[in-house]
C-alpha cells in the first residue's frame, strides 16, 4: 500500500522562516457563487507570510507517538472540533502500538487505514480506532473483498454526527504500487464515540476523487475533489446546500454556474495536491496547498480568490519543507513531503496553523528504522496584509 513516512527529524533545521508575496491580479474578481455575486479586496492586496515550526504541537505528537501506546504515526492530518473543547485529528494510514527506546518501530506494529487522535482542552491525546484494544481496526474498516478507505476532510452532519468523505481503493496486482481508486463514499460517525454508523455512496462517475477538502460557508457545504486533466493535478468543486452537509444533493461548478451533472464539473485551480485547504480569509478565500507543478516539490504555496470556485491568484511560496531528498534533513533520497493544508478552526487572526506529511519510498525499512518518519509536521504561518 502507501509508503510510510518520516516525521519530525532535526527540528532545529526545520525552524526555517520564509517571506513570500502573494501578488494581486490588479482588480477585484467578481464570481457567481450560486447565491449572488461577490467582490472582495483581498485579491488586490499584498500578503507577506513568515513561517516557522510550531514546536508545541510538534513536540506533543512526537512524545505521544513515542510513549502513548496507541498512534505512532499517520498521514492526511485533518482536524475538526468534536465538542467539549476537544479537537479530532483524522488520519489515513496509521501505525499503532509501541516505539522502541532507540526510536525504531517494531516490525509487527499494528497498521490500519484510518484513525483519529482526540486532543482535549488540556492538550492530552488519545487514539480512537475501531475493533478492540487488543485487536484494533480502522474506524472505517476494509470491505470483505479487501477494498480499503483513505479519508477526506471531515465535517458535520445532522444530529451531531461527523461526516467523513472516503476514497475507496482496490488492489490491481501484487506489486507495491498495484492499487487504484475505485469509488467515493461517505462515512457517518457517531459524534460522541466517533465510531462508524453508516456508509453511503457519493458521486463517482467521472473519476474525480471528491473530499480533498470541505468548506462550510453560509449554509452551503463546498466539496473539493481532484483529478488530472492533461496530466495536471487540478481541483473541482461541488456543493450541497442545507443541513444535510455532504449527504445533501450535490451540484457541480461548470465554470459559470451550478449543474446537477457531475460530468459538467470543470477544474478551478491547477497544480494542487491530493489534500489542500480552502477557507474564508478577510473578505475572500485562501487556498493552501503543496505545489505539484514540479515532482516532489518542497514548496507550500497560497492562492487567494473572491469565491470558493475561483478564479485564484497565482501561487506564491509560504514555506519550503526541509525533509525532502538526499540533501534534506534526513539525508535520504527516498524521503518526500506532501499534502500541506491549513487548519482554519485553529487559526488565530492572521496566524495560520498548517500541516504537511512526510513519506518515504522505502516502506519496508525507513518507516521501521525511524518512527519520526511517519508523523505530521506543524508550522505556524503569520500573514500580514497590506496594500
């Protein structure tokens, strides 16, 4: 399956600060959002960004992964407030169990395709999985035919439930990379226990992987997905209006308006990663993503818009991930970083919390030799907006 990741190496080296300019297109953009046109000033502003490692969360997850006896590493790293001052951190592929005193991961470590780490108001962490304590399983377990699920960005459903968009994958052969996406689905979790209550199908006819991000805005849930038209990883937008969230009736942005036909959806931004974020910022919207215009890019970039459907300004660098490649902080050509996005619910004014994942092509050696390889990185991005 997917390669495992190296996380948190050489923190001193990762505490790098970057200054970047988000250039404006020179005029406010007017875009139809299905409930009227919206103009904003954000796209006319210059935004300066300074980024550094969030040492508190970085240390907290490192210590928990080393000593907690539950989660020891995972990727995706979505977050959602889950009541009582708690935050749920939602992960796809996850290692569980113990970490050896020398920092290595036992070869028999339990592995599940999705999990949740709940952080309480005091910062304490606990792992939530399916199954039992002695035989843990994924929150959304594989199907009987072996098809498994990686998660998308969670949101809220009716009656206090949590909705999690799912990407279903199936094996296509016996090789490491012999698997393929097969469907989009939606899991509903009990909002108190975070255990699975149901799964239903989502639109899947066009091959767009829906659920990379969800945005709740003015009674509308926007669902972002990715596909590769012309070999360029691009995002598409659907929406569902009303209190049913993702479970509601979908419409798809066709470039000028909303259609009920999935095949009418068109790309609204290119060179995004499989996971990214779009959130309200000032009087517009801010997209944060790993740059995919180059292979194994170390660049985390931002783009602005006046609408959740774009158009978005040109990408500008916020941060360079220091772990990637032979000249990175691991000194390992197999290591790469991916899927950066913001956590808007944890934003403080103009200070963003951004995470990204680290992985390695050596999923039988590196991820066991060094447990730090497969944990999220947390960075703070301070934005300054000026004319």
